C-alpha cells in the first residue's frame, strides 16, 4: 500500500475543506508571536519585524506534538535535520540546518547561554525534558553578528519555564510506551512577595529499540527568582545523570535480516553527569534602556566504555556576558542600539586507556554592537557586527597553540510592503573556529587524525525573504538564501587515514512554510525546503556534501473538536540525503517518509494523551553512513506508542 500517496491525498483534501470551513466559521485569532530581541534574552520583538526566517515553537505546540524529546521536536521543523546514530530517543542526535550536515554550524542556547560540547561543537539536549520548556526560538540564517562564531547556519534558543503568578501550583505526570519506556515528572512553584521559584524532577528509562540502545536519566532543575519593580535576579540550576548506549552501525546484510541487533565491536556506553548554573540580572532603567548581565558555568563528566577501550571526558566551562539596550533619538531618527561583551573559557580533557589523550583549553572574547532605525517610509535598516578572538592550547601527543580572529558583520533592510506583508534582504559574514575534534580527533575506531593547520570557516551569505499573515487563509513565509563558504571543514576519508580538511563550498536553498488560521477547530500546516549543498573546489567539485537532504517536506493537521479533545497528524519526508564519507556521491541516497500522530484530552486539571510514532512502521535511518564505498546502517525505531497522564494541583 502506498501510504505516501494516501497521506497526501488526505492532506490536500483537508486543505481544500479548510477553504469551505473558512466561509462558515470565524477564523481563529492567533496571539502575536514574539522572539527574544536581545542577545541575552531580556526583551521581546514581534517576529513580523525580524529580518530572518523564524519559527517560535510554543508550549502548546510542544504538548500537541507526538515528539518525546527536544531533538524530535526540532526535526519536525522546516530546514532542520537531527541525525541520530544511536537507535532513537535523541540521545545521540546532532542539530543541523541550512545545508550543514556532518559538521556543526548552529549556535544552541538554553535561556540565552550556549551549551555546545567543548570538543565536538555539538549540543546534547537530552538533559532538557519537554515538560520544562516554555518555548523554542529558531532563527535560520547567519547569526554570528548576534551570537558569535559558530552560528553560520542560525541559532536556536530554548527558553525554560518560570513562575509567573502568586498562586502555588504543581503537577505530576507519568507515561509508558513501547520498548520499555517509563517516564515520571514532578514540578511545582509559586510566588511569595518578590520571591518566585520553580522546581522539577524527571526520571526517564527506555530499554531501546535495538539491543544495547538503552537510555536512563535523572534530571533536576530549580529556578528561584527575585522580582522587583524595575527588574529581576534569576538563578538557574540544572543537573542530570544519564546513561546511554549506542549499538553501532550495521552492515547491509545484517540490517536487512535483523536490524534490532548491535555490533559488539562498535557498541559504546556513556555514563555522564552534567551541571549547568547561571545567574541573570535584568534591569529596566527606563522604558528605553535595559541592562542584562549573566554569570554562567557548566561542568560535564563522562565515562565512555567500548569494545576498543575506555576513556574519561571532563568539560568544565565558565564565563560572563553583558549587554545594554538603548532606545534613543539620534539625528531625528529613533534608534534601537545594543552593545555587549562576552568572555568564555572552556576545557576539554579526554583521558583514554588505549588510543591517546586529548587536552584542549580555549578562551573566547567577544564584543558586539547592533543598531536598528527607520530609513524612510516603511523601510528600516538593521546593522551590527561582532568581533571574536580565540586562543587555543591543544595537546594530542604534541602541543599546538592557535589563535583565531573573526569579524562578523550583518546588514538587513526590512520593508513593510503592506499591512500583512513584510520583506527583508540581508547580507552577512560569519565564522566558525575549528573545534577540538576538528584539529585533533582521537577515537577508538580511527586513532588520532590531527590537522592543526585548519583555518576558520568563513561564510558570506545573501538572504531574501517575505513573511505574511492573514493573507487569504494562511500565515507563512518564503525565504531564499545563497552562501559561499571559504575553508569549510570536511572530514575526508580518502586523505591518508582520513582527516579534516578545508574545502570551499556553496549552499543555496528555498524554505516555504504555511499555516492555516481558517478555523478554530481545523488548522493545517506544512512546509517545504530545497537545499543544495556542494563542493566548489578540488577533486569533489560540484559533488553534494554529506548528510544534507535535497528535499524536506513537513506537514500536518491539528483538530480541536472542543475545549477538551485535540488530535494532531504530522508527516516528515526526506529525499536524496547523501551518506557520510560518500564524497564522490557514488552510493544510493537516503529517503524516508514518516507519519506520526497524537490524541490529547484535557479536562480541568487532568490531561491524558496517546502518541504514535512511525505509524506505517517505515524502515529508515536518519544518519546514513559509509566506509570504503560500502553503506552501513543506523536503523531508527519502528512503530512505537506512548501514553500517559498529567495532573495539576
């Protein structure tokens, strides 16, 4: 049975029905969607006025989604992929956007603080339960001028929940699901005078879809705040203890006969402990002036056990950031000026029993300035730049000292074409410094592959976009981008034993997203992205880069039958995704199609849900890889169910 065709027929029929419903039923009134305008999360701006392709995932969207992890939620968004080579649940997911597949190029923040791994540059979000997230802000496109080096493809800021009123409230929830899934959470908070607080505890356990792919986690967070007339002081603490198993890739023959097994020579177990702390001060000196200051620190510790040997990884980091936002008239024009400074130091210590130690410490200093003001009529100019300076000390058998400097400017014109239509054009330059693993990669499978001569990635990007609301039956946006990247960092398996090398590349794409507001009870949504990501030099000239799908289609329908019952159906289609290490593009590409669904019931303080993922039991993978011209498989879970309840008191 062709489930793809059936699903599209159903979706298109329902979209047509929404036109009919629009004539008979009052359109749904949508609250204005805002995004954190400040780099450090202090004030908000309507996304209609922001010169970028932006998605804000609300708490309600998270509740309706069939996803059970942050990475699964992000993987449903247009232009974003979350490859996972660990068998599901998002424990080993990476977050990629705008044509960057194998290597990191997105700044990942939690409450305005970057949380990427000091060695790989990837961000693990498995210590963030979805029940503790207020919203997720996705900014697509070059963002180094705001967030610093590494934000070539964009930035994602995850905002956690805070207490917002005087009444004490708490909630308790539990869920069970396929493959031995058990989750429990307890949270509560309140406010007494100027003091507010929120506490939460979460436990997760999953036996795994494949052998040796289990996951177990204990998560704790607290957020006390002191709130006064002109500002607030917030302490944020998160601690997690997580054990994950990665079953490893399978050869084609094993995958076709028994995709549930693991390869004993590739399986790995990770026992990690993480603590994140931050202290944030926000002061509204006046209606036009806001000061934001943050002190933050993180400590990660992991014990890694594999067939080839064991290692211990420690990653302490600390830093501070400061910015001031000022609204002031200058030359008879209203300006919105932001000035800031950031200092971060990080260590990455990988002590291995069998394959060489790796020690990295670096210090990054950044300064940024941004201004926004009207030029004429309905046209505004937003301009800014950031300067980053980084010093590395690296030891992997021998010692290297490196220094990198980056100027990241961005200029945007925003034009309000009509009441409900805004256009923008942006020119930018952004950078990513080599990560520790880029410079000196040490692993149980490959040994040490060091290249201390890598240059920073230098990307120049043009973006043109339009955002519309209440146009016909839909809200949405359309964006085109073109990026030329100098000294992109790519792992080349054909260079010696394999090493990271600088290559020039090119990326361009189109992103279209739509959501119907035609009916309160019936709301279709969808999107499509076309992404071309290719080499433009050397042996691989005009070849597709690994892990980037040429096409991605997302979509779904929300049904709200009454105040209590909600149903969501959603799909994800990936086409023509090149496998890791297939730089010559000789192997078949990866394609898959998923249908997920959820049913929610909410009556007063009691909530119930049922979620089904991979409804058609598709055999698929999100992390296609190869070695020596041979495909290896990282199979993802088959059909799975979750059900649970939540009670507020």
